[in-house]
C-alpha cells in the first residue's frame, strides 16, 4: 500500500488536501473508490475523536487491490468562506466528490470504468445524487444512510436525546425539539428567498434543508439501475436499523442490483457499539477502534464483482 498527496479542486476557489491510496503491487489498472463524508466539518480521515473510518477503509481496501481518494471536506478546509455564503450540499459536498472522481479517472493506474462511491451517513444520503449529477459511478456503497429527509433525522435525534435522560437534560432537549420542529413547518411551500434568509442554526439556513430534501436518496436510486450496497450497524443510534435500514428495503422493493448488510454489533461508524445511547456518542467515539475485516471484505467483494 502507498499513499500520495493530492489536491482535489486544484486551481479552483476551494482546493482540498487529500490522499490517493493505491495497492502496493497491482498489475494493470485497478478499481477505485471516492469517499464522501457525513455531516459537519471533517478531515480526510473523517476523524471523529479517536476514530478514523476513511483511513481504515482506504488502507483495508488497498490491501484488497482497490485504490481510493479521500480529502478534507470543504466545510473543514474553507469554513470561513462558506460562512459568508448561502451554502447547499452542492457547494459543501457534491462538487468536490465529482472532482475527486475525475481525478481517479485521469490517473493511469486506476480503471476509469470502475470508479465507485462510498458515502457515509449524510454522504450516503447524497451518494445517489452525486452519481446522478455528474459522478457517473460504476456502483454505490451507502454506509449508515437513510432514505428520509435530513430534517426528519434532526428532529428524531432530538426526540431520542430527550428520551434517554431525565430531569434538566430532558427538559432542555424537549424545548429544542419543539423549537426546531416548528422551524421546519411549511418548509417545502416556503419561497426559496425566504428560506435562504431564515437560519436553522449558526450559518445554516432553512434553504439548505429544502434544497436537499426535494429528492431523497431512494428517489434517485429508483431512477437508476446502478448496483448498490447498503450497509448498516445494528447498534447505530444516529441512523436506526429498525427505521432507516428497513425503509430502504421497503422503498427499494423490486429494485434490482441492491444488496444489504446488517452488522448487529456495530455502531454508526462501523466499529463495535458500546452504549447504544445518542447522548453518549462523544464518550463512545473516544475509544480507539478500527473498522473490521468483515465490513471491508464486503465492500471489496462488491467492488470486484461490479468492476
């Protein structure tokens, strides 16, 4: 395995540091993947406290003959610039994923007809849209994604947090739930200009949710015939196997080329779950763990089969 420094978006207003990881002894062009982050600012490893899921996946896939590109997310590398704009997921995520795919196709060591996307969490929600809007991937891997809209997940997570603690914390979270739920009332009937002016939290506007929510991941997948692998942790407290994973199965019923994998003991980051409590996420993610061979083997097998 070897990694080379690259820049995604070189020459644009938003250059991003990244790594191209390649198998050590490859004969001919190899299949490759682009990693797409979850929500929030994140570095190229998608580091969450002591967890580095994209680094684990990149190194594990390279050992199995598959190249990859990972890069700093635009909201991590250019946070100050983005705070001055009305940002949508297109500027935050989609444009850079497409540029990363183009970099892979241009590299003589990778197979331009075997470039895949691996999206995690919100990256999984966006992967079908990225494919449709120019990514043109051979296949899609969705890790801990959901076919629901982002605002539904935000409100549900607040409700979960309110149910997991008593006393003052329950009251605080309950108040936040009512405030944020009300903000989304009538979102899709709201004029775009009004949605761009209304803040959700920080610099994020309601238009961010409206623009993303016009079509869900399942909407895009039903319009596609690309092979898809949907992965879910059984102890994921951010995206729920009983609701989101089940919803994918229901909404994509009859859709060909879709495979599903549920890992009963793994959490949202595909390492061993500990507390199964959304309010203990920070504590859980502070334990150093790494994505296991079973998950990496399943992704590698999917890539090889569809290359």
